C-alpha cells in the first residue's frame, strides 16, 4: 500500500490521479525538487523546505484543479503555450546575441507565481507609498530643492547624475503628476517578506508582456484561475488611459500617442501590443513635429494636434535641440511643448536619476521629511560608496554583497558594468574591486546580497543528469510590480506583475537579456474579482459618429511599401519560375525570341548580375546566375529574397496595424523560403526542379499574404496606400513585360505569346475566350483594355485612379490631381493599338506603354512628396 505524503505526493513518485483519484487535492503526478537551502521556497512556503513538507494552500488548490490528467497533461499545455507565443509573434530582441539572431521568441514558463491576498496587501501599501514619495521628490528637486539644501540627498546623486535634466527645472507637469508608470523590482527574503531591489521610472517595460503572459497562461489553466479568484488587469490599463486623458490639455478629447524608438528596440513587440490594446497611435519621432510650442502628428491629411505622449524612449533622446544633439529618435522642440503646458508626457522627462541604486539608502529619511511617515516596504540594505560612512560599512562585507554601478553607461563619472556578486569572486578579484571602488567611490553602490525566492517551473524534458522524476524545478524569481496613474496625485497598483525567473544555466540572474524567462503573476483576492474591460460602456449616438482611423505618414509610407514589396515578390517569383522552367528544357531555334524576352525582363527587373552572358547565348550559365541571384544580398539586385526582406521590414514597422495571422504569413513566407532554399535550392548539385519547388511553395504563401491584404484589412487610407503601392508595381511590371514582348517580336511567336499570358497570369482566361488563337488583337484587348481582368493595364489604372481619389477625398466620381497622372487606359482605342504601322513595330502601342510607365514613376515620387515627406506642405509653411 502506498503511503501518501501531506502534499499529495506518493512516496514512490506515482500519482493518485493515475490511480483514478484525480481532483482530490492529491493530483500532483511527480515529486518536485526542493529549493536549495537558504532561499524561500514558493511551492512550500518556507526557507527550510524539505521533500516531505506540504505544499502551500494556494499551490495545493492549483494542482487540485488541473483535472483528470494531473501533471501528466502539462507537457501538452506547454506545447500549446509555445505555439501561442509563436503564433502571436511575441518576441524579445536581443541584439547582443548574434549567435541566436537579433530576434528571439518571448520566453514564458508554464506555472504562474501565486501571490496571496495578505502578501499583496502589504506590497500594494508599500508600492503606493513609495510612488508618492518619488513623485514628491521630483516636485522638490525640480522646484525649491529643499532636499539638497538640507543635505538629505547628496547633489552627486541628483545634479551629478545625467538623468537630471536642467531644462525641466521649474516645470510643473500636467496634473502635478511626474510619474504615470513606476515599476518596482521586488524579491522575497528568506523570512517571507518582500523587499525592494530596484525601481524603474524612465519608461519601465513589462506592461505589454505581462498582459500577454496573462492571456496565454490563464487560458491554459481556466479552472485554477477561476478557483483561486485571481484579480484581473484591465481596470489598471483603463485607469492609465483615462488619467492621461483627464490630465492632458484637451481633456477627454485629447489625442494620445505611444512613442517608440522603433522596430530595432528590444521590446518593440510590447510597444506595438500596448498601442493596439490601449487604442493609441504608435509613433516614432519622425511622425511628430513640434511647432509653436505644440506637438503635431504628421498624417495623410496634414498635421493633427497631439496632447499626450506615452513614452517608451529614454529621456536624453527625446529632444535633440536641448538634450542629445545626435538623437534621430526624438522631436526637436518637444521639451518646449511640455514646458508650455501644451503636452502631457508620461513619464515627465527627468526622472531617470531615481533609478540609481545609490538613492535607495536615503529614501527612509526622505519619507519622514516629505510624507511624514516611515517607509512600509523595506529595501535591500544599500550603501552608496560616495558617502564615507557608507563606504566604511560596506567594504568589510563586500564578499556578501552585490556591486552595482551608481550611474548609467556613458556618464562622465563612470561607465556601466553588470552587477557583480561578491561571493562569486576570488580574494584577488575582491581586492581588485576594492581598489576600483576606493579610487572612485561615487561610481559604485553596494547592496546586500538577497537570495531570491525559488518559484516552481515545469520541466517538460529531462536535462542530462537530472532525476527522471524531477519535473517541477525551482528557479530564482523576481517580481516587477507597477504603480499606475489614477488621476492627479493618485495611483493604483496593477494587481499582477512581470515575474522574471533565472535561466537553468544562471540560477541567480533573472535578466531577460541573459537568457532568463518569465511567468504570469496571479494575485488572489478575497473580495470581488474586477470585471472591468477595455470596451467602452453606454455608447450613444454621439459616440458612433463616423471617424476615419488616423494614419500617420510613417505608417502610410510603410503600408505603401509593404504593398510594393509584396507585389514585387509576386512578380519576381512568377518571372523566375517562367524563366527556370524554360531554361531547364533544351532550347531550340524556335525559342530564341522567347529566351531573349526572358533575358530582357530579368535584366530590367534586376534579377541577374549585369555581367551575365545572354540567355540565348549561354542558357545554362544564365540559369545558374538566376538561381544564385534569387537569394543574393547584392545591393545591385532586386532578388526574391530582397523583396521578402523588404516586405518583412515594412511589416515589422507597422505590426500594430496588422492582424496576428497577417504578420505570421509574412514571417512564414520569408522563413520557409529560406529554409527550403538551404535544404535544396542552395546546393550546387540541386536540380532546377528543387528550386522550382521552393518557388512554388513561396508562391502559395504569397497568395495567402495578398489574400490577407485584400480581404482582411479595414478599408481606411492606410489600406488604400497599401493597395496603391501594389498597383503601382503591378502596372510597371506588366507594362514592362508587354513593351519588351512587342519590341523584340516575341509576342508574334507561340512560345513568346504564351510566356506573356503566363506573366500576366491570364492564360486560362485567354484560352476560355479565344481558344488557342494566337492573335495580337485579342491579346491586346484582354491584357490592355479589359476592365474585368484584374491583371490588365486598364483594370490596374482604373483601380489606381479610384484609390487615389478616395485618399484625396474627392467626392462622387471626381478625379484627384494625383489620379490624373495615370492615363485612362480603358479609353485607348483598340484599333489604334493593334496597328503595327509600316515598320511592324506597333509604335502607337509602345508610345502609350512608355507614357504609362513614366506616369507610374512620376506618381510614386508625388505620393512621397505629398504624404510621406510633406515637401509641399513644408514649402508652403516656409514661403507662404
């Protein structure tokens, strides 16, 4: 008979669930490894846990609610978790890790961190108090500076810190609120108390990732989530948005944007995700313009006022006029708009000096002075070495502490280095650090080492050397909680957080940049679970007034080029397939014109190097050159891979406007083509059939991408610009094909005739209407004048004119100025186009085709001037 341990574990590692007793509270399938001695064990609620200690009440309830499969079903859930991360395109960019690539999937573990109502109440009180303190410090330090005058804080930690912005002195931010989002990194001490390790005030990250963590993990554990009464998150996000609107100059009518450094930022996914969730326009610095002490958004329809900015840009990059002059990420004049009171910037610039660990040791006295109360949430003991007494106290215990930089990277008083754990250093290395600190003590802060608590994680695969039954493994955890603005001078604590856990290789390092992972944070409540959503309530007729979605000039430009790169990829694949299919067959004398046409088209579309011998002279060499150029990174070539990279790059810049499915299709189109090519197409011994197969698969993916663009996107001006981009490239490509075919006479031979139909994707339509009569008149009628054929010049021109007129807000059937650039192809007289002339060169047709291509080039330039660079608007402003 099996003996049952208090936590539901059986002594031989078998589960009661496996014996038909699932759901009894004894459904833990396998023993969990005990945390190492010293740190607090979250699973068992003790710093001295043993294998036979019971689980905490909340963890017992969690495992009870797993259902009949118990732990046996967790491998399936973790696979589902990984699929969700992949399908949702959740990424964290680590540009220092070249070996793994710049972009990697977000790392999320299966089990949540469970926080009891009692623990959370203490955290909440302490975090709110510290937020009030930090806001009061900013009020004083950018105002009367009594803190400095009374020597409660050393000037070296304030005015000597590069994060203290002198241009903000004397400024009173909107609503008296400097800090709209503050993050506090907490760790649980061995006695079970939570301690503050660090604080983040300059655009702290995590609000988007923790929300995605919640959506995924709660969906995998719906029964435990409901049974444990986990508090929901939406109310905090709604409070942030509402408080920013209330404190912005225009009140509830304020336009608020989210400012991002751009797609190269490591947390760009979060920026795009938050913008979509909060309903904000995601902008980069180039999207904004400061004029007359106000901030404006550059849109397709001109400049529109901006009243609030949720910033994700480091302070010193915000304004190149007053801060870093080399910043290309900010907006010249932004600080002046803040000083004038015309812009709410969250967080207000100038708070990053509060992130210095050197400040932590001075906060207890400051709380007594500014708040008249002692701090409720203790910090890990911290000594700033620039203070003699602190230096003398810290040096003897350096081997039991963590050495941290006082100032950020690039500061004139020292460079940044990674925190160093004293216990990991040899005596000689400790002496080296002591010498460094003694030489420039201001640059160093010493913090007592706190062993982080150990949170349970699920190990889906046994690493080499581990016991087969150890599936639940403890890993060091740090909890980041967020204080969110809830009106002027008021905050609330988001009931959850971003919990980071250490990697298996670095048990003490929870940094995501160093391979750490994350877990969802479940804050349990004894009261009612909040049912707030981000959906607006009580919508009335005034709320339903039709308003077009704002499209920034940068977003419009990226949508425009997304359309162009997509169409370019489609056309390149079609031309490459047509060429390789013919080149792989034995060429004969009847195919000379066809080979010449393929040669001309490949060269005009820059799909082969210029030095390649002509296809009709050396077809095999031409074929090899074309195959190699498909994935070439040569700047002189417009390869298929080049178009795919352009498609992905522009899509990355507008992720908040694309559905998850659309983004995934674009990702897969590029990735799978590369993978297939590496498998077969890239090998010298590979047959042309292998390459054609890779192109065929890519063609299917591109068809799905164009389908998503055509059928699944809202018909706003952004979509119209995307469609315009596609039609511009389509008109240019088709015009080039027809011009070359008539110019070299290939259209008068059957194989050349069929090639033209294939490149126009109109072979089936032609044969159904005209059978196999290879006459020029029906060809011109179908490919040039037929407005029912989406691959005809007339249909493309007609679509272009219509889209342009809608973007330019022309009423009824009036044509805009830009639309008039494109000729009305449908009105071209068929008889004139079919006239070969005395020289048999079809001059009238070629003249019109040339004019059409020139119009496309002119139109592309004019669109850029009018909607992307605003050249004409700038000229009007300067010269009247």
